[in-house]
C-alpha cells in the first residue's frame, strides 16, 4: 500500500527528568542508540519506568531529547513538532476523538491533508475493511467495544500512510484473549502494508509474538537489541535472562579458557562452553530454561526435588541443585516418571543449552 | 530546579516558533494582562509613595494610619470579616452536612437546598441589604408592621453581619459539600465498626478531615467580606469599612487627605486581601483537596436517628426559607405604595422607570449590552488562557496563570481606584489611551478582568479532565495548535465554555464596587442606579431594579441549563 519504507535512527538520545519527590534529576533515557531498518517491526520492551514510552514519545515529537539526534529516513527531526513528523501513533487508551464518529475519526488526518472528498471516502473505507470494521462508519466512539476502538485507532494511524507507525502499549486495555488475537492482527496488517513500526510493551510474550527485533531497556539504558531468539537464548545479562521467559540460574567457576572454549565447573561437573564475550571474572552464572531439562536416574547434576505439581500439559518441579532453586517443566508428563518431594534425582540436559552470563 | 540541557531548550524554542499562532496568542494575552491587571496596580502603588519634598517614603502610609477614621475602618473591616466568615462557614457546614448525611425526603426541602445552591452565582449586591432594611429597618415590615413603633438599629454591624453571612454561606455550603462527598464512607464505617458512635465518628473522622476545607471556606468568605462594598454602603449606617472609605475618599466624601493618602489606603486593603488570597490559594486550597483524595466509592449510610435529623433539618430549612423570603421581599418592596407606610400593591415604581422617563429601559439595555459583551470576551479569553496554561509549555506559563488569578485578590474598589490612576491621564500620564477612561470600554475591561479568574479556573479544571493523549493524537495526525484547539479542545469543553459565559455575564451585570468608581453619569448601569436610589431613600425604585437583576440572573442560568441539556441531547442523537 505504501512504498515509503523509512528507517528510524536514534543517535545517542538522552532525556532528563526530575524526580518529583527528591527534586533530583535522573536520566529517563540514557544514551540510547538504535538503527531501525525500513519495514522492520521493532519492540521496545522493559519493566515500567525503563524509559521505553519516553523513547517512543521522543520519536513522535511529544518530548524533546536533552541530548542526541533522531532521524526519520535521512531527515533529522529533533526540531519538528509532532504534526510536522511523518509518524502516526496508536495510543494506550486509543485517544479517539469522542465527539466524532468512526468515519470522522479515521478521516481526521486526511482532512488535514486536504484530500479530495471522494478520495478521503475511498481511503477510509479501504482501511476500515482492512481492520475489519466495515459498516461501522457511523458509530460513535462510545458505542464501540474496546477491541473495536483499538481497530479504529489503528485505522486512523494507518490511513495517513505515515513513514513510521508507533504503538504505545496498545493492547494493555484489552482482555487476555483479545490481546492475543489483536497482536496477530497488528502483525498481519503491518506485514501487509510493509510499514516500519515501533511498538512499546512490557509484555514479553507480546514482544516475542510480534517483533522482528526486540530492544530491551532497563533504567533508561538499552541493554540488548536482538531477534526474539537472540534475546531468549542468548541474553547478555541476568536482567534480560530473567525478564524474558522463565529462567533458572546455576553458579559456576571458570577454570580455563582456550581460544573461544571456556571450561566452567558447576559443583563437581565441568562443562566446556562457548561465549560471545570473553570472561572478565572467574565467577559466572549459567542460564537454563526450564523446558530444556528433565529429571532422570542419570544426568549431569544431582538434585533433590522440593516441589512437584501436575499442571496439565506439563509437570512442574522445583529442585535444589548446588544450593540453587531450579525450575523444571516436563511436557507430556503422562508418559514419564513422576518424582515426589524429597526424591533424589539428576538434572539431565544438553550442555549446549547452558548459556553463560558474566556477572 | 533541574538544569535542562541547552539542546532541550533550543528544541522547545524552535518547536514553539514553528507555531506562530501560538506565539502570537501568548504574546497578545501577556500584553493585555500586563496592561489591564499589572499596570494599574503598579500605578496605584507608585502613587502611594508620591510624597511632598522632605517627607519620608512611607509618609502617606503613616499619615493614613494616624487618621482615626481610617483606623476605625480597618478595625471594622477585620471584625466584620472574621464574624461574617465564621458564621457563614458554620451555616454552610450545617447545610453541607445535612445534604450529605441526611435523607431530606421532602421535595420541598430538596427544592430549598437547590435554590440555596444557586445563590452564590445569583447574588446581586443590595438585594439582601434592601430586604433586610425592608424587614428590620426603621420603617421595616417586622419592626413597624408587626411590633408597632419598635425602634430598630439594623443599620451598622448587625445589619452587615446578617447580610454578609446570608450572602456567603451558600458558597461555603457548596465548597464543603464537595469535600464531604469525597470522604470515603468506608472510613466512617471502619470507625463505626470499631465501636464509635455517630458523635465520636463525627468528631474523630469527619470533622478532622474537613479542617483544611473549613479553613478554606472561612478564608474565602473573609476575602469577600473585606472586599465587600455594596452591603456596608447600604446598610452600614455610620460604620465604614476600608472599601467604603476608599470610595468616599475618592468621591470627596472625606475632606481630608490627598490623592496619595487615598492610594495608600487602597494599598493597605490590597495588601490585606493579597496576603489572605495567597494563604488561601497556596496553603489551604491545596491542603483541603489533598487530604481528601479518596473517591467515595459507595453511597454512604445516611443518619436515621430522629433526634439528630429533625433539629438539623429544621434549622437548615428555617435559614433556607428565610433567605428565599428575603429575595421575595425585594419583589414586594418594588410593589409597595409607600416604603414602610403603605403596604398596598402598586405598579407605580415600575411605571416610573419604564413608562415615565424611560430610564429603566435605557439602564436595562446598557447593562445587558455591556455585561454581554464582557461575558463573550471573558469566556473566549479564559478558555484561551486556560488552554495555554493547562496544555502548553512556555516560559512564563505560571506567571500567566498567577496574573489571571490575581484579580481575585484585588477588591473591586481597589481595582477601580487603580484604573482611575492608571488611565485618567493616559498610560504613564502620557495621554495615550486616556480616551477609555469614562467610556463604556473601561467598564467592559473591568468586567472581564474581574470575571477572568473564575473562567480560567473552571476552564483549567475542564481541560485537565480531557486526557492529554486525545489532543496529542490529533497533533500526531498533523494538526497544528490552532487546529487542535478548534477541532478537539473547544468541542470537548463547550459546556464549560457556556457556563463560563453565563457566570461572567451574571457576575458582570451584578458588579458594583469597581464600576461605581469608573462609571460616568451618562452610562446608566443598574447596580449603580440601585445605589443612587437607595442613597436618596427611594427604596421602591431600587427594589424594581434589584428585582430585574434577580430575574435576569435566574433567566440566564435557566437558559444555560436548557442549552447545555440540549447540546448534550444532540450529542446523543448524532
């Protein structure tokens, strides 16, 4: 539908705020640098207060960065007001104009661009059918359900064919089921239109489901940028590992480094691992995803079962291994031996599934 | 204050300049506020320091302080302020409590409460004073008609206190009612659950929570009382207050004292009211709201105990009826053949005004016209200022808010004097703009300045209810500031706009204190005419005018209610 796929570049962006209680300034966004590719779907993910919404609002132009420059395409946009920027935002609470009906809400941006009437009509009807709202043109906003309002907000943003589509936690006001179907919908429409999209969320499964790349932020800083697989399997630190998915950690000690092969000792067992970064300490952490392990009579590390619960599709264990609490999920438990609390067993896993994290 | 980076400042500035309409409107409003609020006050203050050679800088202030009449006026102002405001707050609290905790049941009583609730907007000056004279004056209906030749001394302290209390308590009632409704009933239920009686609950929960609000109500009425001109003028007898002294000084009622002395008097009153205004706005108002942040989630369990409800209801309704009767007395006063002597009904005062010399029609047209123009200007400006203050970031934003609210602290009499000093010989005595003095324009400007604080305040609160993101979304779609304001903001605050229009109309047409100093004999303004007729003892004609004011005020509110209801319905239909 649109050919103008644009890249978005954040070049060492910082934003200062004042803590209203202490009066002290702090960096809500701290030296963020990202290059978002044309047509890419990128998610800003992080806990609340990590600076992800502030970053999005700086791209839209509602906030001015204290340091750094923002580029949309080749153009530096720092000094442009939001109405002069080629972005369109889908707001958390939809922010639809309550005194207009669906048609006029969607047509609002087109009317500002002084499009001929019949062209406006055609575009609005096309976009409404894209988001599945045919025949709703005359409804007032308060006559729509949350999911429908969400679609209107999306249609309104899409119809002006912006260079970049911005989403500020758009699904957080919907119920769980609708959230899942809407995120699929948003992804489908973004792919169909081929538009660059920046999406803010604190829901890691939403980020996984929707994005080409995920930008993980913590306390104003970007800690990792990568594909969903990257951030899940190769998190750069404990925070990312813990924030994305379910994680268990073992403590280890580096005993030797040979080229890129690092020997790590956990308890009495030694594993040879590969890491992208060279070690800076002897102490390290090893990430294990609960679904990558199972309990067995033989295995890599001895453990004691401290909790065992049948969850339907899987059996959920907590075991004590080398004084760490490790979570294990065993799928299709019907066919497997069920361990009881107090049982001695072994943690069995593939050494490739151990991921090294430096402290 | 945090130091924002220079880049941030530069970007904000560039964004602002890219929106010329916004820049121009900020500048335009700043100039007007400077010219019509700050400048006259500065001129007044500077004049109070103009002294003969050899005298000290403060010699005007010292000279004024030495006048026994001024000292008495100062004392009177404080005493009246304290007594009236405390009494008004007590009665207001009683009404609020009855409203929030007792099921009134009877429709008549509910009606009384409803009428009382509209009184703060519709309280033309002189009305209560006129009817107090009508009932309790030397030839009053009760003093003479019922008790025969009973001599009366309603004029003076008693009269002013009676009239001021009855004028200010409805405002206190509304303020406290709002706060009481915000007390979460579960707080009270919790202490009842722990074994507290209704009485203990009242003294340990309800009252302590309301203390800042009560303080706020007292201060607001105290300010009103200090600035009150009409009531002491009419019913004060030989009691002068600061406001009336300043007026008399300027109109030559007092032979002693120079212009500098008069200016010093005005500054004394200004300082007094400003201190209390700042105290009220920045200490008590903030606290009274912040202690009650809870939203009442449920209907509270009303008091059933008859030994409590019956006396409270009787007292409240007696006061309510009394006030309503006082308003009706003014109507009767306008129909009475001879004030206090001949109680037969006649239309001669009405005929005198409207058939005889036609003064009534001219006064009506003039007053209505001036107030209407002022109301339109006020409501447009206050929405604009409210929009800028609530939604935009610019240097001097807080100053703009403060200055537009400042007129609340300035008593009308002081503003009137300041306008005389500021404009009678033109700007800085240069002759520029001197034409507006004595014209209708200056009256309109005074009306606007006096109503602006109310408009701006209600505008800001209406705007704060609109989620920021709605306007942001329009801007994000490509709308500039002007387009956002006209296509999103304005339609969403139109109710507030209309009520602002009506409120400032009513405030303007019923205002007296500043007007009386600025009006020329050619301009017939109703409230000024009331003062003139009452001064001459021609109470019948004064009552005719007062009745017209009451009718006008209520009609405006009625029309507003109809309009907003219709607008609301239209929205539904669309």
